[in-house]
C-alpha cells in the first residue's frame, strides 16, 4: 500500500500553481514531483514557489520521465479530455479541473477512457469543499430548512477575462466556466437534478468578450425534477469583489452562504461604515483548495470513491450547456 | 387653497386600517373623515384605533354624506377599478393600493375615468417610500454603481394567504400581488422598462393555493430594453421572516437593500450567534406607510404630480401579467 | 376617571420639542396643551410643528392659565428640581428628563416634594424603552446568558456640546449627562447595584469643554454588589455616528445591543463595502421616545407605578457623581 | 549565508505543537529539526503530525545532539527565562512565546543573556500578525481615525483553564496570560505607552481558579502617556466563543477588529437568524501563527530586527503586572 502519493500538475496557470504549491507544502501524504508548462515564466514561478520542482513541456514527457501515481489536470478546458485520455492510458489517477470538457460527447470519451483503465477520476469542484457550502449542506441534510423549494446563487468576478480565455472554444464562456459552479452546488445542495433552464445574457460591458461569442452577465431560471426552482446569476463585472453567494430556502427555514469580507476589520468615519472585500478566489476560498486536493489524495490512498465523480461533472455540464443554449436561442431548454 | 385634506379610506383590512390610523394620528395636513367596511368587526377596530371615525357600508353612501376631498382605496384588488370610477365621478383625488386592477383593459378604463374627471391618481407603491429603497435610488442616480446591469430581488412572505385571497380573480395571485412590488422597484431603480420575462412557479407547499390556480413560489427572469437583466423571486413560505431584498449591480459597484433584523440585539450562546427577524410588513416598512400617504396629501395640496403615477401602475401590471402568463405557459413572453 | 391626559412640556429644546411633537401627534390618550420657552425661535418651532400650541414664558404662568394634568420637564438639568417642586406643589404628575438634579441633596428635596404632594414622578430614561434594550432585558430575565458577570457599554456622541451646556453646573458634564444612561441600563440589565467605580477622563479634543471643567472622553470601571464587573465608555467625539452599545456577558451566553446603521442599504465599490450610520438620537432611538411618554401617560391614567422611579434616578445619579469624582481625584470611589 | 533555518521547538503543548506543524509543513526556508517534551503522549502526537521528528526530553540534550540554528520556546511561562538563557548560551536565535517571564526581574536577566550572546530574541505576540489587527494598524497609521483617544478590547476564552495552569506561579494568571495580548495590541495600535491602570477582577464562576489566586473575569481601565484612555476586558467564561475584539476610536473615525464567525453561513428559521462562532485560537487566528513564525525566520535569515522585540515584551509585562496588582490591592497603579 502506498503511503504517499506522487503527483504531477498539468498546467501551472493561476489555479494550477495554487495546486502545485499546496502539494509542495500543505497536503499530507502527497508529494509534488513535477509540473508541465510551455511558458518559461510560469516554469520559473513554479520552481520559485514549489522548491525546484522539475518542469516538463509536455505531459507525455513528464509521464515517461517521472512515472507519477496521479495527476492534477489544470490545463485549459479545451485540453482536458486529451489530458485525461493520456493519463488514463498511463494508469494514473486523475483530479481534473472543471469542466471536464466543452461538449458532452468528448466528456463521454474521457469517462470511457477512465473506466477502461480502472483509474479514479475526481472533478475539481473547489467550492464543494469550502467550509461555508459544506456547513450549508450539513444543515440542509439535518433538516434545518425543511423541504428545499428555492435555490438562489450568484457568482461575481471582478473583471472579464481576456477574450482568448472567454472564447467559447477555450473556456466554454461565462456559463461553462463560472455559472457551472453554481449549477453543481445547486444540484448538490438541493439533492435534485435540473430538468429545464431559461437564460438571459449579454456582453453589456465588455465588447471584446462579446466579439468572441461570450456574455459578461447572465441570469438563468431553472426547474428541478422535484418541482423546486432556482435562479442563478453570473457576472464578470462585480467590480466591488469576488462575490460568491448561495442560498437555499425551504418550507421551514433557509441557509445562506457567502461573506464578502477579507479581514475582520471595519472602519468608520463621517462618510459611513466600511469594510474591505475579497477580490480573488484564494482569498475567498481559503483552505478549500487544500481540502479538495487532500480529499483526492485520501480517496486514492484509501481506495474510496471520489467525493465529486465524473457523473457529477457530466450532469453539471449538461445543465450548463443547456443554459448557454437558452441564452443563445431565447427559448427554454429541457434537459 | 385647502390647508387640510379631508380623506376617506375605502376598505379597512390590514393595510387599509394602517392607512386609517396613520391619517388619524400621524399624517400632517390630513384628516381622516370616514371609512367603509361591511364587516362589523373591522368597523369596531377602525373606531377603536382611529378615534370614533364614521363607518359606512358603501363608498357611495360615504361620498354622499361626507363629501371627502380625497380617498385611499384599499379594498380588494378586484374592486379597485369600480372604486376608482366612483371616486373620479365624484371629483375626488385618489390614492389606490396596487395593483390598479386585474387586467390592463379595466385599468385603462380607470385611467380614462380619472383623466376625464381631472382628478389625481397616485398608486400605492409603499416600498418606493421605504428609506432603504429611497437611498438605493439616490445612490444609483448619483452614479455609485456605474451603469446598472443586473437587478435581483426577493419578496418573501411568512405564510401563504387564504385561498380566498390567493384566487387569481381576487388578488391576482402571487405575481400580481407580491412580485408586482419588485417589478415596480426594478423599473424605478434601473430607470428602464422590462421587455421580456420568463417564469417558473409552482404550488409546492400549499395545495390550497394551487387549487385556486395560484403558486406559492416563483422565479422570474427578465430583460430590460437597455439590455440589463433581472431575476425576481417571490415566495409565500419564507417561514423565517418577511424577507424583502433588492439589489442593483452596475459596472462600477452595487447597492443592496434589505435587513431582516427587527431589534438591534443579538444573543450568543454555545449553539451560535442569533438575532431576531421581522415578520410583518409594518415591522419592515416602518415609516414608509406614513411617508407614502404624506406624499399623496402633499401632491394634492400643492397640486403637483403624484410621485407614482397611474402609468407606473399600468406598466408594472403589464410586466406582472406577462410573468404570470409565462409561468402558466412555459414560454418566454415579450411585452 | 380621566380618559385623556392634558400634558404640558417645560422646555422645548431638542428633546423637549420631540416630546411635544409626539404628544401632539403620536401618543394615545394624551393631549399637548401648552409648552414653555423663553426663546422666540423655539416658540415658533413649537407652534409650527405642534399645531399652534400655546407658549408660555414661565412654568408658573402656564400652570395658572392651563391647569394641566401632567408635565414633562425637559428644561436644563439645573432647573429640574425647581420645576419638579413647582409641579408637585400644583398637584401635577411629572415625567422628568434625566438626571433629576445635579446633586443628591437637591434630588432628595425633589423626591420629598413629590411624595408630600402624592403625585407620580417618572424618570425620563429613554433608552430603557428602546426595543433593543427591552429585548436584551427580556433575554437576560429568561436566562439566555446564565449568570451575568460583565457589563460593557459605550455612549458616543458625534460632537462635543457647547461649553455652556458642558458646564458641570448646567448639565453635570459628560458623566451625568451621557454615561448616566449606561449606568442606569447597567443597573437595570444586571439587576444589581454598583458599589465602586474608578474613572479616567480628559478633555483631549475640545479645549473649550475642558475650560468649563468637563471631559470629552472617559472610561469607567465599576463593581456590582454581587461581584459582577462593568466597563463604561463615554465619548463626545465619535465622529462616525451616534454610537450606543450595551452588552451583558454571562456564564452561559451573552447579549449585545446596538446597531449603528440608519437605512437598510449597503453599497459596494472598489474601495470596499459601505453603509451609513445614525447620527442623531431620534434616528437611533426611533419609537423609544413615544413608548416612554406613552408609558408615562398609561401609568397616570391607570394609576400604576412608573416603570422608572425617582429611586432609579437617585441611585443612578449617585453612581454618576461617584464616577465623576473618581475622574477628578484619581482614586476609586465606594458608593 | 544560511538559506534555511534549522529550528527546534521547546514544549509541544497546544501552541507548541501548532508551531511544530507549521514549521514542518508551511513555513518557507525553515526546517523543524527536533522538539522537546517529557510527555510520551505529546511526543507521539508530534511524531504523527510532524513527520517522525526527533523528540528530546530536555532542551540541553536537544541542543547537544542537533545543534539547531534557532528555537521556538513554547514551554510553560515559568520555564521561559531559563530556556532563553540556555539558548542564548548556545548562541541560538529565539522566538519566545509571551510573556517572557513572570517577573520583570527575571525578564531583565533573559534580556541580558540574549544581548551578551548577540542572538536575536523575538516575542511571540501572535495577534500582532492577525490580518485584522494588521489592517487596523495600517488604517490608523494612514490617519483613518485621526488622533486615537480610546482603545477598547476584549479577550474571551470559552472555559477557564485548569487550576494547574491558572496558578499565578505557572502562567501568571488571567492578566499576564490573556489580557497581556490586549495590552500589547493597545500599545502598538495607539503607538503610546500606558502609564496608569486600575483593575477589577474576580473568580466569579470557577472557584478552582480562585483557589489558586487567579480571577476568571476582569476589567481594567488604563491611561496612556499622551492622554488617551483604554478599557480592557478579559474573560475565561465567554461560553459562546473565543471572542477577541479590539477597537480604536479617534477624533475623526474608528476601527474595529473582530469577527466571531467561523463559516460564512447563516441559517434562518422561525426562532431567528443564526450563525456559528469560532471556539479555538487557530479558528480565529488562522494564518497568523504561520505569519509570525515566517516573520521570525525571515528576520534571522535577513539579519533584521524582530518585529516584536524583547523591549515590547518587557513593557507589556510591566503593564500586565501593574494591572494584576491593582486588582489585588484595589488601588490604581502608576507605571
């Protein structure tokens, strides 16, 4: 039995570098053995922050030279499925950043590859491991809200991404990249599946994002199989902070997740009462990144099921794609 | 020039009695001269709380005997248009509780009657006079949020109304009775008109409400003419309190209205930190009822335009009817 | 049996005018019949806001001409005892603003006069009627905090008063005028008497206040007979708002009173999250002024004991005087 | 030049084990090389959580065998000075948990030893590194509050410690162990020295703590050299949570530090609105432990002055001893 997992990280952009650092310094029973990136700058950053870790230009070469036990895939979404297939072929366990792919078809291919290889695939749904959402789930399961009837969520990013990222063919756009989180959380918190969506969206603020077919703000109405309803909002222009909120209202009570504050300080002067806000995902999510990766390491070492399965990834993506389609067509979409 | 307005109140149910009391005790330059009700119990309550005010069974008899200057119409919604026509015929200025009627056609009749008679008609949109929404409007107008792109609202009532009230032919149901407020506030705060809505709704908790054709929970997505988007939620089952919230997110900031707390107290014990919540409209709205009626009195005495016009009432109702229609048909509705 | 109390108001400065307005418009079973003031400007304000009420230059003339049933004394503190004696001699019931006087000796005289005359004397401790403090008391009595061991309070005014008011011979200064409230609330909430105090104070910001012997900021430590402890803070320079807070910590929990917010709105931009604050006593206290006067009217009409007795006034003043003495001498003072 | 500091931890009780774990996993350019403890159970815990680290029964033997570069002293307070002398004699840099000792005399000895040896001594004032207090300091220095005139603090622990710890000869008792933090923070935030204190304290709840001469609740009034005032509260019986608060009020504004909440969730039901609270120091302080140790490591490797000096430790202890003396004697104490 392994008592330490030797893990590589594919792609060390913003999130990938966070994973690499956490593997290097904070996750128990795990060792960061290598990363991939084709950017000299990112390679340098990875070496500086992760203790002289080996850097490879391609995943193939990394696998060949280092024989990792497992891989965290944080490449761009358009590369996910190919990377999953490579890792599965090499018999590596996989933690893959969401979404698994850009179409349900390619995701099905990835799932097949994983199942044929008999390796584990866990989806990187970070917010699921945030202390706030975990406590909300615990309260709902404990009956604190009675029967859930409404799910309301908001995901706000401070600035639109560059068009190269917003491109529907790269990240999947606002709905697949950002509202995806809230769709997953809604399914998980409500313990139900979404069967119909209707969306409104537009590139109201950032014409560049519009030029590549994406929107910068959107609202989606959704219906669960059990009759409950949802309203989801995603915005790339909440300039006041990285505003993540979730709420479940039941017939006996409600739970609300979300706190925009960064430090436990407020200041007061003649113009009012003020406090700061979080502006980045690590500020808001804190230990959730570590908890998620730890959870992956534990499920591989203990040979248990991943807490977020590939089926979760597929079901969530199906809703996200339907929501994006509704925004594009102006008609409600049944799932 | 009058220096005091002699006002009658038509209907002294929950809201009408509040108006009558405020006229009797708290509104300046106004005098409560009579009320109508056919209920002996309500007549008694009105006399007890408003200083032995004369009570009439019908509006006609009240007008004949008391010759008021103005009337506040707080009868059931289905009686509004007829009451407006009676008052207009008698040359009385009118403050009419929302909505003006149950169909756009009958509302148009009421507006014609008022215009022919040359009397003032102000709509009773109480929340518009709440200190919170007024401050939000001020901030938005001052540019605090930049260009508004998202409007999010929630109206939560603690319990479903009796089916006799929920009846679409009496109150208009959840959308016309409750979400109506948020539609109006959205139009006002965003300074724009809603051009398309899509709704999901259901009688999830209260079968009695469903039996008369109404829903107890609903979410609506909406699109403004200028491109901005909205998501509106109405619930008759927020058991934890009378939860009214509104939020406008712009491309430079945001404003949020809403505070559920009743008293400025919190208590703390080993099970957590706790505070109470408001459960009734007067608890939440406070002076807004007085401010609204004062505003009506002032506009009559000063001969200025009502701050909430009959056109506001019609435009808001048009959206509410469209939203209800979308919930019933499952299709988005253009307005 | 009277069914309406005819009340005069002595002194229509800031607080007195509030009382007069509330009597004129909002208190049930009470009628404002006259006020006294020697200021033409205040007389005009009283007439404008209280419906052409008669104004007298002196209390004697008012009593002679109007024969009131009761009086609210809101003259300057240095005139309280004389006014109480005048009213007692005329057989009038009295609601007297705090403190009853500037020395325990003169207060004893006032109490004697009242007892001889057989009239009621209620102390004007407004905060006692604030919904927040009332709920805190209810929770403590209900056992929510267990055995109370710590009382912490803060009273913050936005600006120092003019030296003519700060003068120890006029208002009694910061401790008798402002911290007095917190001393009373502490005695009431803890249901115990203070037996020792130690204070530190200084005129740190406003030399004019220092020139008349007063301080603009002070902290006081206190000990209750039952062993519990208190720390009280008073400041004339909380520029950010009228900050009133109270807190009781027991061996099983705690209650905290206080909320600085004026409207239920917050706004958010790149510089942080902001909300407004209350700056005046009516903004913070809201209906407490009405509740207090209503309570006085009720106790006279129903012939019950005033909820805040003259003994409460004396015991509170004794502590306030001791605290002021400790600040002046630098030594703890036993009471 | 060293590029990694080899550090030992003396004493692996609650705080010492936290330091050891952070050195093992989270502090950059530092390596945990050994710990001391005479408890088999603690030795086992240290090995389990810090990767098979060598454990010694005594500091002497550890120094002899491992030749560390630096030491974190988290033994019981009564052992601090002796440990400091041992480490100084061996030429080791020192991070010593607060307070440095139980008397000013023995602390002076420790400081002499350190100065003679030419090693660095940093005091372990964790809260100084909390993001909240750091931001408060930044705001005050930036002028956000104007001239500071009041400092108010509260340190609340959920339960009294065992009498063996409360013993004045072991931990120094409530004032030296707990209020010490707030004294230091007050000096730092106000940028001024305390010159006089007066305290009230008692063993109101826990007779066992009283039996060893300590108190379980206390309030202290203090005066700064520049005229500003302070009120400090310490409690061992804030059952509702580990409640740490600090506040500076200036003549132009105020800053408040403190947030009791653990997770960003609130739940709402018919009994009110609820959220959880933090109950332990790591929950409240989060990364402050890592930040503090990192700061020590950096100052040794970069040969800069420690951010919290031994003089800070002595000045803070002098105030704490005076406050404890005032509680014992009932008289104010000049420092």
